[in-house]
């Protein structure tokens, strides 16, 4: 037969045993929860570090890629050839006025470095003669460009005057006071479009 009558002492003893078991269970449960929290914190920390590194690399690539499709541009009204922009004036002036006009455009009277550039200038100048950036102090002095470098005599300059202009026949020299159109040149501008990468 089962004993169903419990005394107060028995109840007290069962209650204390229950409390001990409950305390032991809660202690074990709190250790498990604590270790679980540490695990979650560790996983989240690693995820944040990996995500930060990935975003950092992506931003560096976006900056590097932003200059991939760069292109050279010239101001409106200028014509690009090689690494230079050329302006062919419609106005007329003497050689000095022409040089000052080019300087006002952040340029100088045209210089050419090759026969290809010279042929380009001859092709686009039209029927008018144009001042270019060659000059000399006298017939005894060498021809100089407006950037103070000596002319390499790539082509012969006709005449015995002190300022050079481009004609249909090539390069000729003329008196600085003669009114002519002029050609300016300056380096072209390298532009890179801004790329916004939202993906």
C-alpha cells in the first residue's frame, strides 16, 4: 500500500529538496544562457567586422573605378587634337594682341610638336593666315616659342621678319604689326564622370 499521508516534516523536507533542485537547475540554466549570449555576441562581432571589411574594399574599388572611363575634353569653341585644345580666332590683331588674347583664355599662341599637329592646324585654319607662337628678336636670333623654348626647325620658316604665322604655304614670317587671325592652344582637360554605385 502507498503511503499517502505526509507529515509536516516530510513536506518541509520535500520543499527544501525542491528548492535545492530548483536552485541547481536555475544555476545550470543561467550558465547555459550566459554561454549562449557570449556565442551570439561573438557571432555578431565577427559579422560586423566582415561586413565593415567588405564595405571598405567596395568603397576603394568604387573610387578606383570612378576614373576608368576618363576622357579628354576641350572648352566649347575649341578643337581637340592629341593632348591639346586649339582655338581658331575669328577676330584679327597684331602678334602681341593675339598673344594677350590667348593668355586671357589661359592659353598661348599655338605651338606644334610634330608634322601631324602642323597639318592639323593647316587643315582647320581655313583660307586666312593665322599668327602662331613663334617669334625672334632679330634675324640673327633663333626662333623661340612663346613658352621660351627654342624652335627645332621642324619645317622651314619663310621670310626675314620676327613673328611667324601659318599660311597656305606653311610657316612664314611677318611684321608684328600686321593684323591677322590667330590660333591659341592649351592642354586638354581630363574629366572622369562621377559614378554612383548604389548596388
